[in-house]
């Protein structure tokens, strides 16, 4: 193995991304080459320092949705018969980089969370799964409008209720639209709001029982939930927005009926 080839493989060797034969060749080379051994030692030390000191920030849902949408557009463009030809290597490098970005910023929300089926899951877990699924390209809204009089009647005949759709943009929660989604295998109304770069999904379905005030429910994977019931309608709000602001949203939502 030549020095130039070894240096190209050093990062992959440190991150354990090489095939077994390639790693063995790198190990053999740096055992004999003092210069490449020094570079390997420096890269390994830098990698370890980053792992220990790097601050990780959880990306807002809007950014996650934009990245997933970019991945979908890339895939659609590559399948188009009129799309310009690109090298297969370049396409997969870009796609892999985008996928890696989603994996990093999703803060532990894995592909399993997006796709796992039935089983003894709690209601809160199912709502979080539905929320994450909505952030994939093309899943957030079936009707796009910031006008409550467009969104509310859109649900007629699609769900068993007409959901509450208050206008809250004056207090910083603009309406994006709505869609039909599924929670525990049943169709429910989902109304979508935002707060800065955070998406808020409000799920509604029929449920008998006394009215209840908004109450925070323990979430998971960096997501927060608030539950309440009004006039036979069960409602849950879910977002990566902090709990305090999500509670403010829920109180304003119920007060604006």
C-alpha cells in the first residue's frame, strides 16, 4: 500500500468503516511507515476529542422535514427519464450524506420508530410515531391553508368529527393546514400549527367523558405531549417544542373554541 492510498483510508479506518482486508492493509502500512503512523495518531486523537467535547443540538422538526423532502426530491429527479445523467457514485454520495444528516439530527428517532407496526404500544408512543411520520416528505398536510374556514370543513366526510381549528397566529402559532392520519389503527383528524421552526400536530377523535384541562404527558425521544378533552373530543398536541410553550399553545387552543 502506498502512503497516498493509506492516508485516504485513515479516517475510515479510525471510524471502523473499512472492509476487513482494507483495515489490515492500513494497519500493516502504518506499522512500517512512521509518517503515516503520526498522521493516524493525530486523526485518532482529534476524533476522540470531538466525541468527548462536541456539543449536540437537537434540530427542530421543520429542518428535519426539509431534509427529508430534499432526499425525496433527489430520488424523484434521479428516476425521471429526462433528468440529466449523473455519475452513480456522485448520486449515492449525496444521498448518503443527506441520510446521514437526518440520522444525526433526529436525536435518536430511528427508522424503527418510523416503521414499526402493531404491538403493545402506549397511546403516547403511537402519537409520537405518527408525528415523526408526518415530517417525511409529502406527509404533513393534505389541505394547506392558514384559513380556519378552509381547513375545518375539509374534514367533512373524512373523519367522524369536525375538529377544532382556532386561529392562533396572533399569538405566534400560525396554522399550516390539516390531514387525516392514523392513531392506534383508527383515522383521526390532525391539524398542523408551527411555532418558529417547530411543528405542532393536534390530533382529535371522538371519546366520551368529562371535559379535562390540558395536562402534560411524558414524551420520549425529545418530543413533548399535552392531552385534553372537550365536548366529547379527545385531543393531543405533540411537538419538539418545549413543554412550557406547548402548554401555552394548548391553553390558547382550548380557550379559542
